C-alpha cells in the first residue's frame, strides 16, 4: 500500500481506528438494548436490559426457576429478564401478549 499525500495509507488508518469503532459499536448496541421502546418501562435487574449473559450464568447454575420467582416477588407480574425477553406471571397479561395482532414475538 502506498501512503497518501499525508503519509498514511488507508490500511494504517483503518488499523488505528478499528478498536475505537468496535468499542463505540458495542456501546451503541448495549444502549439500544437498554432503551427499546416497548420494553424500557418493564422493571427487572439492570443488567438484564443490556445483556443476556447474566441469565446464561443463572441458568448454568441451575437456579433459574428460583431466580424467576424472586424477581417476580421483587418487581411484580412482568419482569424484564433480557434485552428482548419478559417473564410473565400474571394470567391477565397473557391475552395482551399472546393475542392475535399484538405485535409481540412469542418464543
């Protein structure tokens, strides 16, 4: 690669700024997870709004069922347990979520 008129090649510039772009990209992704319009007002552990890693750890420990019960006692019938996941413990909310044309993805 030949340097441009300033003495830097394009490849050198990419190498220099790649870590910055990666860090900014990760931060933007985490913030997008946290502030999803439909889910941002649903209570839950703070880390759950950003990443699924805490849940993975909890499931690996084999205590996910106990954790879910504790979270519902603490936060109420709807608990955000991941960036795009909500745990439901209220039968009244089932129709709102699982009804036709509600706009919610069911997994």
